[in-house]
C-alpha cells in the first residue's frame, strides 16, 4: 500500500504511529501531510516516510488516502485534493466525525471506494475499537481499512446506519468507563487506600476484567461474575446493592440519552 494521511493532528499522528510500528502491514510508502510539519520530527528518519505540507503531493504519490482533518476543514480539504483524485487509483478512508459516506460521495462522486472509520481515543495506545462502514466499492477494498486499524486495536465492520450508535458505545464509551474507574477509585479511598493506590487498583482490575472476556472469547460476563460470587458472600451483596441503586439501568439510560443527543445534533 501507498498511504497518505491528510491532517496529522492527534488522530492522524496515532494512525501514523500504528502504521510504522507494525511489520505485518505492507506499506511501500507513507506520506504525512500537515500545514505545520514541525510536530512530525519523530518520523523524519523512518524509511519510506515522507513529511510534507502539500496535500496534492501526498495524494499523487499514494493510493490509500486517510482523511483525518477537523470536521470544519473537511469539505475544503476534499475540494482542494479533488483535481488529483483518480477513482482507478485511490481508496478514500475517512476518520472524520459527522461526515457520512453520502456526504463524501456528493463531494467527489460515487465512483470511488470510500471507507468510513470511527476510532476512539484509545487509538493513541493501540487499543482502539474502530468501527468501519463502506460504500459498495469500499466493501471490495475493506481489507486495507481493516489492516490499518487492526494495527491500532480491533475493527468491526458495521452498516453505516449503526455508526451513530457505535459512536456512543465506543467513543463516548471511553468517558463512561473512565467514570466507572474513577468511582471505583473513590470507593477504594473511602476504604482506606491512598489516591494513587486506589487508581492503580481500579485500573488494573478493569483491565483484568476486560482481558478475561477477550482471552476466553466465548465467556459471558455473568459466567465470570459467577466465579467470584459465593452464597451470602461480599461480592453478591455488593452487586445486589448496586443493582438496587440502579447501576445497570443508569448505564443503559445514559447510553440511550447519548444516542438521542447525537441524533439531535445530526438532524
């Protein structure tokens, strides 16, 4: 693949790190395009990486174009590179929030393979859950999108009409899980640990819980819960009290509320 990343801010930078850090991605060249290239010094001496402030140069020398600009800049950037885009050469991968495939097709035409991606902020530590959707031509090229974003966590191909819901679960979900970790830390402080110890306990326990499900693959959360609950024990007492106070209900209601809000913003 010959890849260009247009807009190497926080997201584009993380994608670039993921690409250069994975040996299983066959990248012939990587162009990083940004107005102010001074923040890209880390990539200066990496083989096959070219740093430029010229979007047209980056596009001309690549076949996979990753758009990672700010939403407000999106239309202008796409219009500016449109003269050098070629449907026989280029696959467009958008990582821009709020710009659906139809919007992109209206800008450049329906003859291009277009893949829409929705990573989350954990992409900076290569643990993103990235959802992908595509137009018909993009589906034929979906493996290039999966290759890129699997190097930064995991990917799931979904229908585009689920992208709003995926944003709530995966992008807003980072904030929801952070709040749960914070609450666990606060409880640990109340039980006698200092703040640093409390946060370490909460973080590692949350990571361990997720890892149990990831590693077992077939395990359901309730199966793992059953392993640590005993009759009349402290775990079931705590779980029941949390449920009496509406823990599961509050989380579900929060997800639904976020979904309603994101659709309100969209409309």
